[in-house]
C-alpha cells in the first residue's frame, strides 16, 4: 500500500508544530522565567547596595573586599567556617557572612536565603577550597 505524498507532508508538518510544544511542556513556565531573569541579571551585574540592602538587614564591616554581616551580629564575633557560611558574589566580590545562630529574630535559613538572593546565587555554585564558602558562577 502506497501512502500519498500529501499525507506524509501533512503528518510531518503537524509534527514540526507539535514538537516544540512537547519539548517545552517538560519545563514549567516558572522555570523558564527564572532562568531568563537570572541570566539577564548576571549580564547586568550587581545592584548598588541601596537596592539590595534597603531594609538595612546587612551591615558593612570591611571595605576591600566589601564584607557584610547581619545587623545585630557583633562585628567582633567569630566568623570562621565553623561559625557560619560565607556567600560571595563573583560579579563584584562582595561577601556576606551568615552565622549559625538566630540574629535579631532571623534564623540562619532565612539569612542564608537572603544572602543567596543578594549574590544572585544559583544551584550551579562553585565552592572554594574552604568548606562553608559559596561563590556564584
């Protein structure tokens, strides 16, 4: 039995329209928005401190490189890898220390989440040789 050429052409054209839809249906629109937004933000570079620290959650304790700790965490308190986690933004080198203790009502998990947002951290992180030090790719 011979299949007419027009039928084959119709089937192939239909598949060419369906294939992109089938492929993108595996990824949610939220994922696509996040990936696009993250890539655009990385190209733009870091925001000024006034934009990401408007609420004053972080206090600067060093200039070169810019180093921040949560407001209310003593500047003289230890900042080793045993005492918390360092998160770094490779776009401008700023570092944020997240202590392993609650600071002014903010638990460590909340502070770490905020630090990751500020530094545009992604799951494809690059880890320094020191444990507890996170750098954004």
